[in-house]
C-alpha cells in the first residue's frame, strides 16, 4: 500500500516503514504527526484519487530528527565590472518515518 502526500509545497510517494526528509514541521523528536493532505492511495490494482484531496485518508508518521541540509554556495559575478557576490544557504528539514496509511 502506498500514498501520495503533500507537505511543504512538495508531493511525496510514501510507503509504510519508509524514512524521508521533508520541510520543517513543528514537533519534538519521537512525537507522532498526522499528515492529512493525501492526494492518492494505491493498494495493488485499486487506486483512489482525490479531487484534489481524499476525504478521510491520513498518513501517520514519527519524527526521527530535525536538521539542516548541505550548504549551497551562490556566486554571482559581472565580468569586467569588479562585482562579485558570495552567498550561502542551508535549508532546515525534518526527517520522518512513515508508520501507517489509512484510507
């Protein structure tokens, strides 16, 4: 059984037991969260698609860790103008483990 969920402006295909990194959600490590924006649920040949969301479908997950991703370096330059700009960015994330899918 799998589901397609929407969180943090992105869509993820999840199955039970899987761990994934999503945008930061509020909660302590070890606490359970419920993701209720389920777009699709598939179980073998039976596929249920919402318009846009499935009513009554939820995905339960446990927060494994909170962290920051790899540093991304931004370098802008205008040739012959003596202009250089350096900038960096690290995106926060929450790692979750999918416990179950209910449709």
